[in-house]
C-alpha cells in the first residue's frame, strides 16, 4: 500500500471557476468533467408575484419552457423538479410568492437557445454570489457528469484566496446539509495551483476568466498579505475584442444560434447573414454567446511578443486571418498583440473601460507579481521567484510565459527567476483542480478532512479552524 | 497459422526475401511465446475497507474507505505515523509569572498565549504566523499590539523559550550552579539553539533588502567589476607563469650539470630606466643564449662594450642576456675558480661595471647559483622607486642561506631586502624547502641510499634533514647532489657488467663450438687492440657515460675487452 504516499479514498474534487468548472475524482490526472460555469436559467413565477424577493428583473415570457424541455436532458428535468420543490415550499409558507428558476447546466444545455433564458455565473470577483447556481453546478457535476452519489464521497473544493469567512461557512453548510458529504475540505486556489505544479512554496500567478491574482504560497499556506488581485481577465479581453471589432470594422458579431444561413464575403466586408430573429433572446444570453464566439478568435489569433510592447515591432509581425462564424473575415495585425496586452499594461491598452473598472488603478500582471514578492519576507523572495507557477486559462496566450519572464526579470534584475507551469492546455486550465486531485489522494491528507461529526459538533465555524 | 511453402530465392537472405515477398512468414522465435500465461499463485484479494486514522484525534469517528489487500491488516492507519507536529514550548501560570513576566516586554499574557497558540497550530512556520497574526479567527484583537514584525514575533517566541529552558533546567537540580558539567553543557547548547538577536536579524534583512532592490545598472556595474577582477586575477596568474617560465629558462643551463662542484655565477645587469619590479612580462622578451659570444655581441650592439669572455668549465659558464626596452644587460659569469672572489663580490662587480647607467644605486645580492637568474625580484621601495644602476648578483657557494639583496639608495643608505626564491612563491617557507629537488625518477633510489647511510628523514616524501640549520642544509644538499651522479655511475656500471657477462658467455660458447685450438688461432690473427676505435663506437651509443667522463674503472676495461671481443666474433 505505501507507494508514493498515495491512498485513494474516492474523493471528489471540484473547482468552480468564473468561466469553467472542473470536477473529477481525486488521484486522476485530469478532471472528468470540464464545463462552463455559466448556467442558463429561466425564471418564472410560481404564483402571482406581489413583491419580487430578488431584485433581478423579471424575464419575459416563460411560456415555452415546457416546449424546450423536450430536448433538455434528464438533468434539466431534475432541476425542474427541484425548482418545483422550492415552489411548493413557498406555497406551504403562503406568506410570499417566490420566483422559481429552471436551470440549464452544462456546455450544450447552457448554450442551447431558449426563449427568455438568462445566463449567469455563480461567481463575482471570484466569490460565490449566486448560491443557487453554485449548487446547481455541484449537482450537475456530481450527478450528471461523474454519476456518483455525493453522500458517499469526501469532497474537496477550491475557493478564492480572498474568500470570506461567512462564504466559507455557507460552503461547508451546503456540502454537509445539501449534499450530505461524509467529509469535506476547502483549500485556497493558489495553494492548489502550487501543488498542481508540484511545489509547496511558490509564487502563483493565476490569470483566470474574471480575475487575475498573484499570491505567495509558503509551505502550503497562502500568504494573505501577499495577495494581489484585480478584475482583469480573459473575459475582459473578450469584451474588449468585441468593442474593438465594433470600433474598427463597424462589425457586430452574430452568434451561431441566430444564423440561419450565411454567404461568403470578401475580407473586411460586412457579413451576409440571414437570421432566425429569435424572439425572447435575453441580453445576457446574447452576450455570452458572443463571448464564446470571440473566445475562439482570442485563442487562435491573439498572442504576446516576448519583449515589452513595441508598436514598430508589432506592426512588422505577420498578420493572421480569421473568419467569424457569420462569415466576416479579417486579417489581424497589430491588434492581435494589442488586445492581450491589457494583461500587462491595462492602463494604456484598456481603451474602453467597463463601468466596474472606472476610476480603478490597474496593474500589469508582472507588477502584481512583483508586489506579491515585495510584500513577502525578504528571506522568502528568492524562493518565490525561483518557483513561479502560472495557472489559469488566460495564461495560455502564446509567449505569455516568456513575456512574463522578461518583465519579471526586468523588475527584479538581481534574482534568478524560474517558471513552473504545466504546458498542456487542459492542465494549465485546471492546474488548481490537479493540485486538489493530488492533495486529496495523499495518504497523509486524510487526517485533515472535516468530518460530518466535527461539523455537527462545532458547526460551520470549524472550516476556519481546519482549513487555513 | 499454417506454415506456408517457402519460396527460396537464390542469392537472397531470408530476411530480405521476407521483406520482398509480402506473404512470407516473418521468423519469430517460438520458444518465447506462451499460449497461456502461468500464474504462480492465486491473485491477491483486495477489499474495499473502511479505516480510521489515529492522526485525526480520538474523538473523531470519520471512517474513510479505500482498497486494501485482504491479507494486510494494520492496527492503525498507515499514514498516521507521518503525523508529526512541532512542539512549541508551553508554560504554566506559575512559570509565566516566574520567568516570562519579568522579561520586560510590551507583550501581554494574552498576546503571548495567542502567539504560542499560533505557533502550535501553524507548526512554527513564523512566516505564516506573521501573515495570519491579525486575521486568524482566534485573534484577541483587543489585546494585540499592532504592527508586530516577523522579528518581533520570533524574538518573543525565542525569549520565552530561553526563559523556560533556563528555569526548567534550574528546577531540576534546585540551583543552576549545582548542575553537573554535562547538564550545563546541554543547557548551553539548548540556549544557543534558542538564541535570537533581533537587531542582527533586522540588519541582515536590511542588507538582503538592499541586495534585492539593486537596480539594473548597479547589477551590471557589479558584474563588470567582477569580470574585471577575474581578468586581473587571470592576468596575474599568467604573469606569474610567464615569469616562472622565464626564470626556468635561465635556470635551465645552470641546473644541467649535477656535479658535486658548484659553479658560482656572478651576474651583472644594468637597468637604465625602469625599476625591475615594473618589468612587464609581455614587453621583455628574454633572450637567453648559451655561450658568451652572443651576450658579448648584444653588449656590443647596445653600448659598444665587450663583456670579457670566459671559457666554460665542465659545468658551463653562462652568460645570459636580457634585453628589452632601453635596458642593456650584461651578464658575467665567473667560474668555480672565482669562488673566492665572489664571496666579496662588490669590488669585483664595481670594477667590472661597464654599464653607463646614470644611477649610483646598485643592488648586490647573494643567491643560490641555480636561481641566480631570479631577475623578477620584488623590491619595494615605498613611494620613490630607486633608480637602479648596475645590479650585480653575487652567488655564494652557500646554497641555502637566506638570499639577501642589498640596495644602495642615495638618501636612505643601504637597504637589505630579502631575496625571494621564485620557486617557493610568496609567504613563509622552510629553509629545507630551498634544497634542490631530486628528480622524481631518482627519488626512490636516493631515499634508499640515504637510508643506508642511516639518515632518517622527517619527511616521507622528500628527504629532508632533521635539523635544517643553514650548515646542515648546505651539507645535505651537497650530499644529495653527490648521491645522484653516484647512482648514475652505479647504474651504468651495473649495465655494463651484465653486458660483459653476456659477451663472455657467448665467447665461451663460440670457443667451445670452434675448438680451443682454433679459437686461439683466430684470436691471434686479430688486429691489435685500438682504444680510439672503441671510444668512437661507445660515443655513438647514448648512455650516461657520454656526458660523464668515466674514470678508467675495471668495469670499463672489461667492457672494452668485451666489445672488441664481440666485434671480432661477429666478424668471424
């Protein structure tokens, strides 16, 4: 048994990110389930609504929800039942009317067009904002994707490094109350990312969908003082791409769901598309679909140059052609370098700031990393710079690692800087999950689980004591 | 898999044929193939078994499940043994009031308790303790002093530990002064481990901080400086090496004769403008020529002066010339016959001083003859480099006495400067180190010889005198340099002896086969013995006797006879 310190107890590992959710069994090298965290939902009112409890705007026309159920999978059915269950509770209470939501989780489920379907993620700034969505994601991952009964498996969850105590308490409550987990553990994402790269002490640079964060990890402890985060990530770049396309080519992307037929057009000509003109398409759905379409553009065209941004050099680089789903095609030159440059130089390259980022001082990723290093103890700094771990999907831009290395070396000229980042795309995206998988399959880890008995005895506050 | 009829293609190997013809069966060694794997034993049973870990604490009843071999049974969870935790010191109320309270700090009891609690939960990871100090859920915020640095925390922890260790060790025996020595040592060790100097630590971190925040330019400059230093170092090494080469080339022809008599060389050279230590190795290309005429020619060319020629003795009298820049050196060598003169070399040197050097200062030195050429002498003269006029090297026969250079300067007078032996390098050395080294291939035999003379050497590698006074060293060196040629003679003698014996045996054989009477007759017909011829044949063969004038020993005589005999036999 004692080989490599591993001991499988069939733990589940789930890492809900702002764009992607990764779930799987501990001890495996890749998550079994990798699906978008954005979840579609259709809101309907169970009874005549007097006072809408949630401040969200009521979505129009829930009438054809049942029609859509036809092609929705069993998951959606389960959600429906769940939702109905909730509504029954509401009816029992009789005090107020509740909105019920029907959820559509999963890659195909959430991207299928349904009238009045909104799309939203569970997280805001890396913290759980919508617990219902969060719960639905768990349920979908465990029941529909991993096909397990969560009450039989210990659960390891990742959380943002800046997670708050009340949210953690809620998380542990959810795990024990709703999913009846026998054991539970929550670990901070940077720590898991470091473990995923095989390091216990590292400087973790996590460039995710919503957030970019850098954090020093020391012997498996995330140093909270060194944490630097900002709301700049892959999604922001995608949004910027849409903006720039509109600005430069007067082009507005038509997502795939609305395209009935298309005709080939010359480069830079407006697309010739006949649309379905679907009624009841919500703004959030449209935006999400557009972002997904532009995601491909981002992944295949955008890249970094190895040196600090230099307009002349960038202009001399070859252009890359790209065709959008609606037929619009363009050869992108300098733009493909300027767009991701937001990560390193947000103040200069973020041309149109979204509302949430107005009047916010932004930093480049390398500046954040340097700040993280500078806030940690001087004895620790060489160790950190020697173990820089890159994680998150947005760190997958070509040349990102080289650029980061150049910028960091520039900022800390006397230090030896070494990067440890997983090279394959899926691994980089799910570095934190991998760390969780490694951690939860270690024989020595099993003493750390929060057991059901402990939870019953101490309540949700035990999570702060046990998961530091 | 029925075997196919083999089509044999003539003139083609089987392998090639099988590649060429697709349907040909590829030969597979059949004996490696097993139709059915054989398993020695039944497969082990694995069971899905629940386990409890003692590392989780006794109160907890969490049962996790894993696959385990049915045969294996553990009393405790296997990995529970790795549950090692740091044990930070703990104190009782009494101990606190007794030894920690008087520590006179701004730390309250509550905060100290909290600190130790953190140290325990975080396994003494001070960096994490410092990081979580104000955010930990157990933090008694009201009674915690703000802005504790990492050093403050460490300092307090170690102060508490020190105080407790001291107190407890005192308690054991009642009085700390009564402790047995061993215990005192242990206590001192323990305290040393717990020592923490906050100001030192701060200072260290400041230095580190400064090192970390160096700018790019500073680092570049530093790198350039380091590279420069390396270059200088390398140059210096090369300089020393070249100088050594130069000196070796001088010493070469002085060392050549290893005879018992020691030549005394009187070297004079004049340096017109530069002090000798400023001689750059690259600029001065030493010209060392054997024989006086060249040196004389140089001298003539430079100053129209002639060096008096001296004929060589058996050891060779050398005249070396060092020319370079404006220097106009003349090297005069004196034969062994001049030894008496060289003991007081000054008059001789000045009498023969032919250099037109403007300075009056002269350097006189006595040095060993082997190293008479140590021109690269290091003469330090403070700020004002003295002008060197002609420098005369007077070499005494006294081999190993401290070489001293006397420099006459106009204002200060005569300065005595110890003349360093270049072979020995800088620094202190033993007089016995100045002994001439024995060639490695002769080392063993010399040692053996010395053993036979019951001379015991304190040094096992090189024979060295026990008491190396100047006189002893001198005698020792003389002995050494006598032994070496003696051994040479012996070797040659032995060789010749065997040769003679072989030839004699051959002669006997030939005589026997020929019949004694006939042999007599042949011998009598031989031409009479001609020694000159023999010498000629001998000279052609490269032996040690070539360089040595062999005294007419009996062996030699034998040998001559032998060689003639062999020559005659061959003719016959």
